[in-house]
């Protein structure tokens, strides 16, 4: 949800490896709990305020009540908590995880005000348009860590988040030129496992979000956002389509910027089964064809 993006060379495809956290046999309160290649957002910036570590492997149950290991964020109010890892900039991005929201954080309306010294942006530095998505217990997203802004909550981002204000999933993109915050209208049940997948075709600017009920396998949302639509801004794939990390993080930005000291409840979430094998479905293929057709009509 940042003010700027950065460029980079694009490769043809990124394919993440699966991570189930089962290698950690007991769950620990140490950084050794993290899979190889993953880092804690609490260590990204020296100014980070969350607990360290900000997330740990725990023993819990899956969507069917079976014992499993998963990664849980710890109670805390911060810009971000969770894990992230580097990926290569690409023409196509995919990331997926099972997500269980255990608690929505408080929301402070005073922290969602427009910054009087920075028109077009909120007090947290997020662009106007994200007022109801400043606090989220978990997001499944791509970010661009450009070296100048170090916290993943304050860099160019695209993905799916669980809004603490609306208690629904949002498909979103906040980059140098794009502001898209789409409430999918799917109410989130605390304690329930969801499959959350984000796909992004950087060349065409098509952002795809897929949410499933892990218990039944039913699709609860399958949605496209066409970021080349002028209502979202002036999409530039060389800027708005470049990401170098995938991040599974929470954030309580309105609480950090707000002025109500009684609002102290943090967001809590658990994730598992990161980046399982991806297969493009009919909805994705059909939407791509529709967008190509639209572009042809516009240029005819």
C-alpha cells in the first residue's frame, strides 16, 4: 500500500515450493521455526515494534480437526507481523496459503484520517481509498521491498487481505500508480480455515483472487480485477507489476496512527500449506480472454 514502486527485470515464471511446517516437530519460540528462506518482518527494520519473533510455529488442528503444525502471529500491535521471502520479479505471480483468522483487531477511525500535510494519502502513508483496509489479521500478497522503505506494510503490494473493519476478504493493489481496494463481500468466520490464492499477470494487469472453504472445498469467491481500467489509475507494468517478495503478514495501522488508548486488541491469524501446486482454472483463462477482447475493441 505504498506511494512508490521500483523497476526490475522480469523472468517468465515464479513457482514457489510447498511449506507445511511439519519439519518442526514440536513448535518453538525461535527463528528456527521458520522454513528455509523465510524471514520475520520484525527483523526487517530497526524501528519494528512487534514481538520478536513476531510469529512462531504452533501445534494446532487443520480444517478437518486433525493435528498439524502451522505458523501463528503473536499478540502485538505493529506495522506488520509474520513472514516474507524473496522471489524473482516475473511476468506472472502466484502465491497461496491456508489461512485461519483467530481474532480481528480493533479499528481506530482517527487513525484512518487524511494526512493534512500529504494530500491524497492517509496518516499511515497509505493512499486514500484504503480507509477500511488499514488493519488486517493476515494478507496473502506480493510486495516490492525497494531498500528505502523496509517494512512490508509500507511498500508496493498486491494480494488478498482480511479487513478488520469489514470482516470480509479484500482483493487489493497499492502501488505507484494503482489504488484498488475491492471488498469481495465474503464474511470471514473466525476460527475457520480458508484457502487463499492470489495470481497476478503483470503484463496485462489482471489481479486474480480465489478463496475456498477448506472444509468443504467450495469456492466462496473467484474474482478478477483489471488494473488497466482507468478507475484504478494509470497502470504501468514496468512499475506496478514488479514485486520481489511474497508476504504473509498482519498489520494494525489505524491503531498505530490513532489516538484512542483503549483500543488495544491485535489481530491474530494462523497460516499453513504455503504455495501448493497451482493450476490455472477456467475463470482465470476466460477472464484473460475477456480482457484481451476488451483491449482489441479499444484499439480498433
